[in-house]
């Protein structure tokens, strides 16, 4: 599995919060870099670039169709991303470790959470789609924000609600912020992110 290309701030104060940023399909490591600087001034930002190409669009894992994931590939790439995140966190854990992902980026972030619930203190999942039943896990003391569009054709509202219920049932302090649109990121979502962090 390849080591990820990524964009990161120079090392800040070791105790500063650390935020990982995961782009959507067709995005890259720059997609949320400036936004994260506005949300968390002074935090160290790490934004890995997806290493799967789907017709030239970067992603974090393969799929065989819209909402149909290559589960074996997802498993391998979740393990690789978990290793990458652990290496970036390093031996001295920062004051807070956060994750923000959109669409495919939200899906890899959620998949890492299922595999390693202890890694992130706070996660922001924008328009995730998890079309499988995640394993039971302990998210006690963790905070999760899910943002979504009620008319999202890619991440249906029912699947979004199911994911929110999963995090709540497994101990996470979970918030769900809806807008009335589709798969696009809207201003009220950005406001929800700012309020959440």
C-alpha cells in the first residue's frame, strides 16, 4: 500500500490540536486546508491525498458503482490510513485529534473510526454514506457531527440517520445538521462546523 502524499503545516506546538482533512471524490489535499485554518486557528493540519483514481478523480478506496464499495479494498485502505494517522499523531498525543471529511473523505474517516475508535476525539462527517452495518465500538467521550442534505441523491437521508443512531448507540456525543439541498456543501453546514469545534 502506498504511503500517502499529503499537505501539512510545519510542526506547531506539540500540544496544539491536530486536524486531519479528507477530500471528496475529485478533490485533493487542498480542498479543506484553508477552511480548517479558519475553524481551528493554531491547529496543525494534515491533509492526505487519496491514492485511488476513478476516471482521473482521486478517491480513498475503490467502488464498483455509486454506493457499492469494494469491501476488501476498503479494508486494506482503512488499515493503511489508520497507520498513516497513527504515524502523524506520533508518540506524544496532541491536546485534541480531530477529523473532517466530505463524501468519500467522510467515508474513509468513518471507516477508520470503526477500526480504531480511540484515534479521534472529534470528527466531522460531511455527507457520509456507509452502506454496511459497522461493528460495535466504544465511542465514549468522543464527539461526532454529521452534516447532510435532505435531498442528497448520493447519501440518502435514511442512511445518514442510521449512521447517526449508530454513533449515539455506541456512546458518542452525536449531532446531526441537515440542510434542504443535495450533496453540495452549503453555508449552514460550514456554520454548524464552526459552532461544533
